[in-house]
C-alpha cells in the first residue's frame, strides 16, 4: 500500500497482506455474530458457538504469529516516515501485537465459545426475568475476564487491563476520578430536571404506532442524516446495535414498542450515528488500523451526537414533526413542541438505553462500580441481583422489581464485555465537545439542522473524526478535533442548557 | 468416531477431524451465501465475492492437501470393515479426493468469485428483464464450466463431468436417453391435461392474500408435516431455496404473490421437503459423507414428494381447506374441491418453478438441451435469448416476450451451476417411486395424509432415505428403498392418474 504508491518497506506490505486475510475472517465472524442476534434458530446456537470459537482462534493465531512480530520489528528498524499513515499503522500494530501475544489462542477460543453460549442464555433469562438461567454463563464470563486481566497485566488494578481493550489510554483511576467529579453534578442536574419535567405528562406521546410506520419514519430520518442504505440496513433485535460488517455493509438494529415510536426512533438515530462513522472510515485502508474505528468512546461520541445533540433539540422536531405526523396517526393531536418536550423530559428510570440524557450517565457510573467490584473480586456473581438492586436504590431511589429491568437488562456482559461501560460516558463527553466545536467552527450548522440539512455537520465529522480511523489515539483525536483534551465541561454545559 | 466407539484406523480419525474443520468453513460459507441472497446490501456485494472466493479456496485446499490423500490410502490399505459407515465414508472421500485434486485452488477461487458476482447481476437483470446486464457474467460462468469439465475429464462429452458434480453416477447419454423416452409421453399427458383443465378457470383462486396471512398458513403446514422451526426458519428471496447451513440450522426461503397464495405455499412445501431431509440427516456424522445429503436428485425427490404427492392431492385440501379459509378471506366463497382443482390444473406456462406437474419436466428437458449445447460449444451465450425463445415455442407453443420469463427466469446459471437441471426430473422420478413404495409398505399412509397426519410417511423417509446420508450412491439408495432401480414408471403412472 502506502500513500501515493510509495512502498514503505516490504515487511510493511506483508503485514498489510496478513491484515487483509485477517479481515476476511473477521468480517465473516461479524456476520456469524450479527446472524446470531438476528436470525439464528435456537437449535443452531451450539454449533454457532463452535464456529465463533474457531474463527476467533484463527484470527488470533494469524496475528500473533512469530513472522508478524518479525515484520513489525523490520518496519520499526527501517524507521517509517513519521506522521504518515504507515507510521500510525505501525504504532497500532506494535501495541496490539504486544498485547495479543499475551493471550494464548486457546484462551481466545474459550472466551469466544463462552460468549456465543452466554448470549442466547441471556436473551432467554431476560425474557423470563430469571437470573438463574444466566448466572452460570455470567460466572464463566467474569472468570474469563479476571483471567484475561491477569494474562494482559495491568498497572494498578485488573479492571485497567479490560478497560484498555475498549478505550486505549484510559485507566480505571482516571475514569473513577472523572466519574467521582461528575456524579454530584449529575445528581443535581437530574433532580432539577425531574422537577422541571413534572409538567410534562409521561404518556404525552403514548398511542398506537404500527411497526411498519415506525420503520418507514426511522428510515426516512436515517437517510436524511446521511446513512447510506445501499451499503447498509436495519433489522430487529432484543438489544439494538450497529455492526460494520465489511466494506459496503453496515447494519443497524433496533426494537419496536407499539405504544411509543420514540424508543425505536432514538434507537435508530443512535445506531445510525455509529453507522455513519463506519461508513465514513477510509475504505482504502480497510483491514488496517487506519481503516478501523479507533475506540468505543469515539464510536459512542458519534452515536450520542446524532441521537442527543441533533435529535433531541427542539429545532429537530420543528422540522420533522410534519413527517412524523404523516407516518403516525397517533400524533394527530400533538405538536412539534410536544415532541421536543417529551425528548427533553427527565425522570429516573430503570433501563439505561432508554434513559434520558440527565440520568443516563448515572446508569453508566453504577455499572462501572459494579463491574469494578466483580473484576476486583469484592462482588461475586451470585450476589449480583441483590447488590444491583441496593445500588440502584441509592443512585435512583427506585426499587427494582424484576431482574429483567435490573441486572439482566443489558447485553454486554453476555458478550463477554466487561470494561466496556465507561466508554458510554466518555462518548457523551466527546459528543458534546465535538458538537460544540463543530457549531463554533461552522456557525451555519444550527440553522441548517433546524431546516433538516445535515451535510455540513456530517462533513465536519468525516473530516475531523471518521477519515482518521485509528491513526491517532482517542484522546489525541479529540484534542486535534476540538483543540482541548476531553473534559466534562461541554457535556455538563449541554445538560444544564437543556434541563435547567 | 466409528460406530460403538470402535476406532477403525488412526488415519480415519484424522480425515474426520479434517472434515470437521472443513465443515466449520463450509457452514460459514453457506451463511455468506444465504445472507447474500437474503439481506446483503448492494454495496457489500463486491467484498462478499472476495469472502466467498477466499473460503471456497480454503475448503478446497484443506481437502486436497497431500496428507489427506495419504490418510485415505492408509485406510484403504488397512481395509475397513465393509458395509459399515466408515467404509462408506472412505469410498466417498476417495471419489471426492480424486476429483477435487484435479481442480487447482485458484480455479475454485475464481469460480466462487464469478458466482458471487454473477448472482446480484442476475437478480438485477431479471428485475429489469435486461439480458445484457447478465450476459458477461454468464459468459464467464459458461467459460469456467467448460474449463471445469476439461480439468475433471469426462467419458463421452464435457457435460458428463458437470452432471456428475450434482448426481454421482449419472451420465449425459443416460439422461438424454431417459429424457428422449419421457418427452413424447409428457407431451401427450400435457396435451390431455390441458384439455381437461379447460373447465378450471385460471383465476379460480385469485384474490387478495396478505403476506402476513400467507406466512402464517405456510408455517402452520410446514410445522404440521414435521419441519422443526426451533432448528430452522423461512425468509424471503427472489428465488426460493433451502440451505442446510449447519446442525440445528436449516433455512427455507420463498417469495410472495399478493394475488395468489399458492405460489408461496407450494414453494414452502417444496423447500420444507428439502428441509426435512436436511433435518433428518444423522447429526453425529456431521461433516462426513454419512452425515451429508447424497445428491441433488435425491434431495429433489424429497421436496417434490411433499409438494406434489402430498400437497397436490385432493385429500390434502379436504383436510387443510378450513385452515386456509381461516387465514384467507379470499377463499370465503371457495371450497376444498376448488383448491384441489387448481392444484391439478395444467397449462403450458413460462416459469419452471411455478409449472404444474404435467409440464414441469418439459422445462427441465428444455434446459438440459440448452445447457448441453452451451457446454458443448454449439451455442454461445450471445445467442441464448433467441435460442431459448425458439426452443420454448417448440416445446410449449408459447412466445416468450420478456427474457425475465425466458432465459433469465432461473437463478442456477448465476450460481455457476450447469449440469444441475437434470436432477430436477430425476427427483420427480424418485419422488413418485418412493411415495408409491411407502404407500405400499405402509398402507395406512393415504388415510393418515387425508387426516393431516404425516408422521408415518416422514418416519418411512427418515428410515429409508434421510438417515443414510451419502452412505449409498443415489441409484443404490433408490433401489434399496424401493426394491427397483430408478425408472420413469411410477412418475408417469402418477401423472396419468392425476391428469387423465
């Protein structure tokens, strides 16, 4: 590869070739996982776990092979031109290689198999609200993650090793300090927001929203903000997600509630934000770090930006209300103001993915504290439901009645992902900081958004975030894009502006 | 493996282990193909072709590896106990190995890539009825198949080599002779059937059949005949098919016409027949010949048996009419007799998959003659539409007005499958012969079918066909199950009984 046809080093090309081969496996493994969550019949789950384990091990072995280490060292010795794509890829490969070689392939296979078996067990446990069905799988997942942390090694505590899998450069202590400062302010904002929201009835938008109409409206808006349906699609799952399966193939999912269109709608807007990032990655670097998303925090900054900073603005509904009313008879007696009021309504609630902006980060902080206790060994899985419910009462003043709306609500643990949750709040901070900068640098953006035009904002994100892939570390990307390190300032300002 | 824990030979176990690895790739490649036909976005097609080529080559290389040849020879030298599963697997491996090693892996990759690119091109060409969009892809497919025949070698003509890919033991001359004898009798039956059908209006069942109701009825019947939805599903595609993706994962597809439920209904009944075969294969032998379907002709005998011998009987509709009327308001003024009459109506028509039983095999014979000419070099792709239309007039007395209902109607050529078509008629013959034997050996079957009970028939098929996998050659399987070699007698008797 190399820019402009330059050949940086023969070993560099060998790594790229290997990466392309790995990408063929990884993209296929992504399809196996996507299919597992969307369409796989129940009896096919056991064999699917074998497939996932096999391909997981395959990908791992191809990357940690001794020759790859040799090629990386060759390139380092040759000293690739600093500042270029090649040097950035090389830095990332070195980091990943040193990390991945600490994990035996058998461990990776075991983890993949456990994940693939835990997922359907979680879905069933959640549907029946029976923690016992999920408990042995979660015990396995926690045990594997504890082992993973030991294998990878860590600075201060095991959770560091896991967190870094999802957000390179982040540390548990750093997150804990940030969350510690954030929490009292969030509590204050949340309380004020709940008081101000008392005037807005909780059932303001309740009505009959046929799924077909929801699909049509969701698609219309996703297309308007720039999601390319020639290179993507939307399906239905228990837990919404976005999968950048392969070049030209980015898939979103959502779930539908017949009584309120906003659940699937904001779900799609959120996932479409992820999808725009995936579709904006430079295809010519596919398979290499420069062609890959950089971290979950940055990914989440994109989804939350479109969901909240664009989609929950009053101006958004001024533009889109007529189209929503066109699709939904239930909105006949409602107004743009009603939709905006419902979007800005705040109240403590059970489910993170449906939480309003004022309370959302408290869900994340709660989960961070629980995960840290699980990995640190202070909490055992058997005690999780009671522990969750006690903490939930402390955080939100709510009594969890069913584990389905408590510790079983979320898919991530069944995916084997511990250490992932903090990135949701890092994403919120990033979203606010990026959006504020975009509006400052391109002052026409607010007026454009109010008239349903999204090209300037999307163009800015493409330029500042998407096109870079993983060439910079997450924190460097934010600093380069916004001129300042990631902080909570813009996010808190945004929340205060919306709720106070 | 080995039955009862016997170890036939260490090399045998090595082959089984390799087969299991290959099955992990093959089942995943099946998902890539299934997804390509059902859900893959347009812009994802190019990369999908790369994935298919990669995995196709991978599977091929793993099987043709020198060590596999050595293991097979070891087992042959050891002389496995004849008559057992192991000996049957060994015979099949030897045959496949000698055949596969004639094809270079690069050739297999090229063919897979061409197939994966031809399929979406065909779908678009058919939708627009523009042969030109498909022509270059078909040229490539024909060229690849001609080369494949040369690489494999053949007895009398290149078509032999292709035919044997789908129906081991079949020869072009044998098929040509069979078809030659069959054709005049089919023409005679077809003409008489068309005359007798004049009293049945072509729009007897036309009406409004909502897709949701079609889905519900199709599923109800598929479940009743024994298709396990815990281990399978039904989706929508341009061309209906059944894919036995993996253990516990058998997927059917169909297409819906809003004006006539019978198109999707018989499509599902047909594909469910394939699905029952897949679900009846012995899972413990998965990945080896003993756990795999034996040929396309036998596969088709299962689908046609359920579609025609079960589903187009008058007794079938006597049982199912009330349920159909429950699902479809359009049948309110119709009767079981009307449904039976429509199912037994015959008239020359354009589309094979929707052709009635009396004319169906003529479509197959037509296609066989065209394919033979294409592969033999007497016909070039550029001349195909005109050639097709002329032959179609000869066979059916109908003028093809649009290539979409002529030479573009069918997916198989885009799948790179030439030599596949004759198996459709071999399947019809097998269906009739198997069904007649089942009813003779288990005389309660007709009365059970009339009351909607299918377990005895399915049990007989499981016992005589499904559980054997590929342990016998197709013709031996038929002979073992029915006591006679495959012939056209039962099929012709069935057609005469239905139509004359």
